[in-house]
């Protein structure tokens, strides 16, 4: 398990990455509703996860990271199903998903 300070550092970075990906998606009005819904869900879940991350409860933190990663998986799948999507959006979603996957790996 990561140290509490490292968890906070990684989570703060993850929040920024998710926020950046969400802003990138919202800036493009051609984004399919499914992808936009997944990004909004992820953004909302990330905001509510702040308290969990500060709790130092390893089980709750692990579950929270798992939940975020599951939503990230769905966002990435939604992104991949779109044939012609701006490269910035694909990159933002891919980066966000990679960071979620990496953080999950650190907890398991």
C-alpha cells in the first residue's frame, strides 16, 4: 500500500488528469453522448472520492480506486467505439485511463 502522502499526491494528479480530459471532451460539441456521460460520471465520482482518499481507510480507498478505474474503462471503450474522434480527445481519455489503471495496480 502506498503511503498516505503518496496517495494524496497521486490522487491530486489523477483529479487534474480527469478534469483535463473532461474539459477537452466538453470543448468538442461533436462528442457522442455515451462518452460525454462517462466523462461526467468519472468527474463526479472523482469529486466525491476526495473524502475517501483522505480517510486512510485502505479498503475504502482500494474500492474507490477500483470504481474510478471501472468508469475509466467504460469511458475508454466509448472513445474507441467512435470512428472519427479528434486526436486530442483520444489522447486525453487514454492518458486518464492509463493513470487510473496504474493507480489501481499500485493498490493491488
